[in-house]
């Protein structure tokens, strides 16, 4: 049957309710790491481990059945995927295949771009990404509509133009180029 702590009508195998605080449960380990083991009916000793390690400044960790840490969030707020010592806000490391980050846009309309935006003091300074309206990959100072370097689907490169008509098309608004 279901077990309830703080409730007379538990709806899960373990149902914990605290009417007076946001902190509902505490898990404390007697050594330098604390883990919660999540398994299913086919898991071995460990399934997915969620953990904390104050000695290593790991605020949050996710590990596999071999206790190999796959994701860490440090006390500093730095996030590591594939590394336990992220040196920047997002540090992705892969040792056996290419280290790629995929950005997916599943909408089919032309106004749905995919990319990375760079901001300083809440001001948009640049973008790198795919422009669905022009079917191009571009590098921009500011938003997608301020294109500086553009690569279309045929591999043509445009500098100062969104529609290159040769392999390398440079367009300038000044009299000297």
C-alpha cells in the first residue's frame, strides 16, 4: 500500500506533505556525498543517481549506474556536461566522439529561426544561427535582420548581403571597398 507522511490519503507509494515549509524532505549521508538512486524494474544496483557533494563544490550531480558523473552544477553556478570541473557557465566535454550541441526548431514556418544570441547588460550584441526566412546560416551584429556574414544552402558566402550571387559576394554601402 501507499505510505503517507503528513497526509492521510497518499496517492503514490510514498507521499510526503508539509503544510508549513517549502522543504518537504531531507536526505543526509554520513560521508562526503549524498545520492538518491532512481531505478526501474530492469535496473541493477543503481539506475540514475541524483547527488550532492560539498567537498567537491558540487551543488547537484547526475550520474549513471557506474556512478560516472554525467552532469554537474557547481556552487558557482557553472554547469558541466561530460566534465566535473566546468570553468565557464556551460562547459561541454566529449572524449570519444565530436562535441556538438544541437539546437532544434521543429516549427515549419519561415519566421522560426534557430541560433545563439549574445547579450551584454541586457543589450543584444550579436547572433549566430539559422535564418529560416532566407534559408541561410549567418553571423550578425545584433539581431538576425542585421546580417554581416551569410552562407546560403548552396555554400555561397555573402558579406554585407543576404543573397550572394557568387561563391564569395562582398557588398559594401561605402564608395571604397
